C-alpha cells in the first residue's frame, strides 16, 4: 500500500506552484518574496475558509427582525480578492534584472518584439 501525502491547503498548493515556476526559471525567492509568499499562502487559506462559511450560511444574512444584509465574510473575501493580485505582483518569477518581460530580448524601436504592434497616428 502506498502512503498518502497529507492534503495540502489551497495556499500551500499555490505557494508550491509559484516556487516550482521560480525553480524552472532558476530563480530563488529572496527574503521579500518569501515574506510575500507566506502572506499569500495565509490569505488564500483564509479565502478558502471564508468561501466555505459563505457557502454554508448564504451570501445574505437575515436578522431576527427581518433585516437583510450582506454576509460579512463575503465582504472580507472580496477585499482579499482585490489585494491578492497586488501581493503576487511583488513576486518575480522570471529574470527581473533586465527590467523587460521574460522572452523580450529583442526590441524594435523601444517596443518589445512580443508586444502587438502599436497603432501609428
């Protein structure tokens, strides 16, 4: 019988995927990126918990008096969903020393060869 791997949380899976992509590009996370990856992992795990809570309770809560309001977990989830891409932007997967996108070694007229042509006026 094969031993099962312990189930990874969504945050652990995302972190492992990002670190694997970095390893493929032969990049090691620096201390800032490691801290960001820690925060991203925690945030994604919290988002998964909030998703389960809102799924269980429903997106609208009704008080004893009949007042309806949006589930606070849904509001927090939306705030985190807006913050997550900004945090991930601080993690550089490819070569960041050149200042140009990965695979953008050839430029023509100040434009990356991989970009679509700019319209001329």
